[in-house]
C-alpha cells in the first residue's frame, strides 16, 4: 500500500460489510435500479491538463486563473471567505445559471494504511466545463486545502472536525457567498458533508450528486464488538503522539501520494505530476497533520444510510466500478433509497470519477441539474 515498509497499520480483519443486520431492518433492501454507463506561486508553477501554465497566489487578493481548451476560455478565480474568524479558500467560475457547489473528499481507507489529502483543486477538470452554463464554486473545507487549519486541541474535549461542522460551513457558504440555493456535487467523504448540510438546512440544497460516497467502514458501529476496544486504542495511539506524526510523515511524500492515487485511479495515466503536487502540497501546510490525525480517529458521527433516509431533495449516485476502497457491491444498496433517482455505474473508473473520467461525470451532472433547475435558476445572474 502507500505507506512505507516501516509504518503500515492494518485493521482489515475488523471490517464488516454493510448493510449489517441492524441496517437491513432499518434501511432498504439490495434491489436498486442500475444504469451503466494552485498552490502558492512562491513554491512552484504547474501545467494544467490543457497545457497552460497556471499560477495562483494565495497571499494576495483573489486572482484569476485562466483554464480552458483551445476552443474556449473559462476564467476560474480564487476567493477568500471569512467563516467564524477563519480564512476559507474557494474557487469560482461562471456568470449565470444554477449554482453548483463542489465538495472534495479526504481521509483514510478502511485499513488505515492508505491516506489521501484532497482539496478544491481536485475539481479542476469539472469547473471550466460546468461553468459554461452554471455558477460553479469549489471550496476548501476548513482544515483542508489552503483554508485555515485550527488545531483540534483548541476546542477541548469536543471535536471540531465533524460532519456537523463541515455541514454548517457548507450551508453558511451558500448563504454568504453563493447567495442562495445550490446543488451539491460531492465525492467520497464530501458526500457525507453534502448530505449532512442538506439535513441541517433543507431549504438550501436543491439536489445532491454523490460520486463514490464513503461508506465509513471505520465507523465504530461497523466493527464487531470484539474489535472496538482495539480500534479505540489504536486511534488513541495515533492522535497527538509521535507515532501519529511519523505515520503522517511517511505518507506525505510525492512517491507515497502517487502510489495511493495509482491504487484508487483505475486509469493510472491520469495520475500526473500536476495531480500529485495539487494533492500533496496542501497536506504540508502548517497544522495539516493535527487535522488529519483528528479526522481519521473520528469513528462516530452519521452514516450515509442514516443521512439518506432524512434528506428531502433529489439524489443521484454515480459509482466507479473499479473502486478498491468503496466496493460497488456494497454501494449498490444506496440506490434503493426513495430519494435516489438513479444509481449510475461508471465502468472502468476508480474512486475519484470526477478527475479520472470527467468526460463521463460532467454530462451526468448537467443532466441532473437541468432536470431539477427552476426557471429562476436558469435566469442570468451576476456572480457576487
């Protein structure tokens, strides 16, 4: 796996499939309908997938990055938003149409030996395309990317980095920056955040498109009773100790990040130097290690099946069928919830479809939004 030979932790023996016996009695059965189908410029500059050199500077006022193909140019800007006295970085593009908020993933897999640091740059292949007919925003959630990373120890016994925190942040972002309702387009753990936000403030979310949502296999309730004490002890060992910091350091390297991405991307040709840089460098920011260790030790909170049973807005689920972390065999169960309109199989795609196969994902997002957008959404609006 991605960690070095001197530091590898495995909890796979404690992994249990979902839905478990309790879940089966509470949630739908397994018969879904299936459809197949910048970092700081003081550090470096990189090439976008279109071949254009892209610069961004985060220690000045928001600047514009121009990203696009030879046939059309789409301007992607970087903004800063003050949330609860913390600085939050986001990207935005597009002047009219329905608002889309793209929510990145992050975290560890169910064996703890594969970790990934994601941020709003992971949507760089989607924002320019979708911005042609939508107002598009991608946000660095607090603790990740180039947003502030307050130390979790500042908040005492109550954890700050929870789905409730990020859900509240997402809703406040829609109120303060988007200035209204939005569709949430989410990958992996970001799907839990989109669902949590929709449960907390139903009036804001018009619909959710979930891509390979995290099944939260590290959740304490998904472990057998005999494994739970070991998991809690292991999490205690990782959090705020030299062991945890060594673990983080062992995977926060270009080669480790590349190895991790080659696991979760089925088409490994999409694992470029640019992608490795965009994922790794925010993970080297001050405070990133404390945030990361806090989150991978977060084994409570909501499960996707609990949130899906509460949301009121329409949901579509897309799933890369070659995902090694969130197997599609388990994911199919989520297509059976009443709010889920479609469960779409993305063939020969891994855990991050939006980046590995944007040619498949972008049209599906457009179709979903068009189906639920109102006349008001489609009216021309000026981005604030």
